[in-house]
C-alpha cells in the first residue's frame, strides 16, 4: 500500500484555521505607578521605565509596550483613575506616605476590575510585615531585584490571566501552571520563564508563511498561570487540564488554609493519577524531597542550587516540549534524531523505527510538541489517538504523516507565502520573492487563491481538486535591482530598436540570489514545464488593462536544471525588456501612462497538464467570461459564457475553434446541434 493512499481525499480534507487574531484581545496599555520620587528614580536607574520596557519588548520581538504614569500621593492617584483609563496599578510597599493596603481597598471599591500589584524590596522585615497585613485587595506581591524584565513578566502574567479563559478554552492555547508562595522565588522564576517561552515563540514563528502570520502566531504562545496555594492550583488544573503543558510546583505551601509541608507532593500525586504523562517539576530547599520526586518519576530542582535558572530552563526544554523534537530509542533513551519544525517532523516520521514511533505516540509527545508550537489543529487530532486504534504500526505511521500533510496543504491555500529556499516545498501554493508589489496579474491569481480557500471550492466536487497552479512571483523590487545594477534605464527609455533593447537586457545578470531561488523552485516543481508571465503594476487594471502587451514564455522541461535555470532567467530578462518595446511605449502613451513609472513583476507558474508520450498538455483548458455579449436563444448576457478546448489555452486566446457554452445551459451547445456542425465548428488542432 502506498504511503499516502488516496491523495485526492487527503488534499480535500480541510482543517479549521486557528483564529490567532482573536487571541490576547485584552491587553495592558497604561500602568499607574504609585511610589515616591526616589523609588521612581531607583526603578528607572539607567533610564525611563517606558524606555526600559520598550527595549525589553523590542528585544523579545513583542508589540504593544505599555506606558507608565507616576504619582507620589493617594489623592493624585485617585484623580488619575477618574481621568485616565488605567489597566494596571503598581505600588511600592516602602512608600511611607501611602498605605498601600488601604489604598488598594479604596481603588478596588472604586474600580473593581483593575489589578493591583505591590512591589517591595526583599528583607525579613518585609516578610513579617506582609504576614500581618490584609492582602485581600492586592492581586500579587513581587520583590524588586533591579531588573526591568520583572515588570515585563508582571504585565505578561496579568495579560495571560485575563485572556486565559477564552484563549485556552476556545482556541486551544496551552498553559504552564506555576505553584509558588515565596515572593522571592516567584520574582526570580517569572522573568526566566517568560524569556524561555518568548524565545520558543520566536522559534515557532518560522512555521508561519509570511510576516503577518508570524506576528499573529506570537499570540499563540503558552500562558503562565500562577497559584500560591493547593486549592487554586488544583482548580487551575481541573479547569484547563486538557491544555496544560506541565506543572512547576513548590512543595511547601498552604492547603486548606494551613501551611502544609507536603502540599506539592499531594498535588503531584493527584495530577499524575489523573494523567500519568503530565510533566511535573517539584522544587524545594529540602534535598530529601529529591528521593520522593524520583519515586514519583517527576523532575526535581533544589531551590538553593547555584544553577537554578539553567536547571529550570533545561527541564522546560526537555519535558514541556520546547526546542526541537528529540526522537529517542525507548530501550536506551538515546537520541536518534531531531525535528526542528513541522516539515522535518513529517519527514522523520517516514523513517522512524517502529519502537520509537510507538513510544512517542503513546505518551502524547507529538501532541505536546505541536501544542507548544501553536499548531493546535494537528495537536488535537494526535492527542486522542491510541496505537490500538490501528491495525498496524505502519498504519499509524501513515495516519500521522497524512494528517500533517493535509494540514500543511490547507495552511498553504489562500495565502501569499514569503519564499524561503531552505523551507520551500510542495505544500506552498503561492509564494513571493522580494518585498515590492507583485503586480496586477499576480494579484489576480492571489485573489482567486483566497476565494478558493474562503469558500472551500477546492473540495466542492467529487474526484476534483480545484486549485491554482503552483506559483512563485518575483516582486517589482527584483526588477528595480536588476535595472539599477545593470544601468538599463538609459537604453530602456531610449529610441533603440526592440532587438537592441532585448539584446542588452539578456546580456545583463539578475541578482545572484534570484538564481538560487529558481533552483529551489525547480527542485520542487520537477515534472512541469514552467510559464514565465508578466505581472506589471499596470497589468490587469480594471479600466486600462495591459493584457497582451507584454511577453509570456513557456519553458519546456529538460532533465538538466542548469539548462532550465538558464532558460528561465533569460525569459525573465526578456519579459523585463518587453516593458520598453515600442508597442509597450505606444500603448502606455495612448492610455496616458508614463512608461518610466512602470514596474514589472514576474510570475513563475507550473503549466498544468500531463505527459502523453512525447507531448505535455492539459486535458482541458478554458476561458470564462462574466458577460455574454452574444446570447443565443434563452441565454442572457449576465449568465456569462465559457470556451473550452483540449490542450493548452493558447488556442482559445488566439481565437481558434473551441467549444462555446453558457454555464447556465451546459447541454444547449449550438455547435453540437447536428453532426455537420459538430465536424465543421469544433476543435481541429491542439497546442501542446
């Protein structure tokens, strides 16, 4: 049995796109900082808080940094709350003129939804004071350690909290539960955790096909949910257990209102009994707890360890599915392979030893890794598979491969992907090289591609897959670079003959990286001839179309890719040259356009069809028009008209004999109303 049996059915399966644009809808935009002028200066140290936070956001490739408003009095704080929309309040605890706890109660009574965070220096005196105070109006207390990344972590923690319910339950975003009641350790852990998570987010952005998708995909990063007692931790787990990547827990904290030295162990036992594969990390200052962790087969970190941050990072990467997927031999636990993205995971599954495949599938490793990379639709399918559901391991392998294949096909539909020669493969339908305009013709193709995706036309009919041919577009900035590098504007705008202009253009060189990209395109498009089509900025304009003005070339398939690259690159240069041919200049002048403002994009497109002996051609090609200017009988103009022919569509475009019919009356064809007309008025030649 072939690895992908029934490829048409596979391609027609449609995954629901993840709505990344709906994630993280509630954000913290403005922060009220209540502290003395000295504390404000202390917090700023090397610069304004706004600048420090902005720099933190930029370094982590984040958007929407918040702004800060500072005050040093209670009354002014209340006035600011009356006049400005504040999303978060941070108050320094050592500010003698402000009773933070009383002020927090006033604010909560006035503005119930605003989170309040107390920030303090760490000392024994502060700890004792906090034990005596009523903290009911304070959402969190953190210890200031002189690092602006703590402020970023506080903001992200609160954003995770207010967005968790929708993002996790409705979209499938993953969560890491952190259980810790020590202010000192929370303040140290959180910045490290967020740095690890945000780095992971930058890594999985590579799964996106263009910059816009990358920006949105960042919103799908795992969230951190913080609890400081047994009941809150258990409630978080029960609420989100199907979307929890792992749990990091202290051992000693409150349970049933009393400090319990084994609360973390009891939480671990409960969760492991519910889900034996759930990663769990116990952290304690008591080294004896390590033995308990080993008995429970969970991770352990000594809080007094000098390498605490590094050990935490290693646990997350190795157990919470961060970093590359490490394939292991279950007998030795030795690494036998790596997958850095979905593409390489798909390829590795093909050759993975049976024992390793079963080991990872049974423990939900594939699902966790995909979830951590915000690939939720595939992860949800993999999460509930059982090896006993398949007749053989090879059937399981086929299922895993086919599911990833189907997802990647769907992801490539309806988008303009940024071409990357290192990752380009058969799953990308429409890609662009460069950052300039793609031109009118390419824009029309991209629009059709999006319509097919939006209205699910690709699987509308049985045994038919509707799609555009695989397309790569050279945007207009490639044209600009080619013209400037080779000083071609002078001859292009001159009165030289078309032959002289063409000769000069063909002698010139494209940018070196373009040749490499063409090789990458040909490596994927191995069996198709290639059409080189113009796509200028003025082309396919609704009111002044330039259709037929510029050149188009068909490049036959030859075994040697070096020859193919030479033919394609020459054809690209010939299309560029056609911008400055006499006919183009005359038409531009006649339509009141200026030829020196014209920019040319290039469409590289697979020619549809199949090989028939020594010839290559499609079974059918055709042209459809929305207006029928010559309706016959019951036909109406608005019904449209279509012409189809066997072989390449050049026959129709050149006005040759083809089959004409109204889509509304496909069986009423005048050419076929009698045998004489059928022989006389139908197609007699074919282009191949």
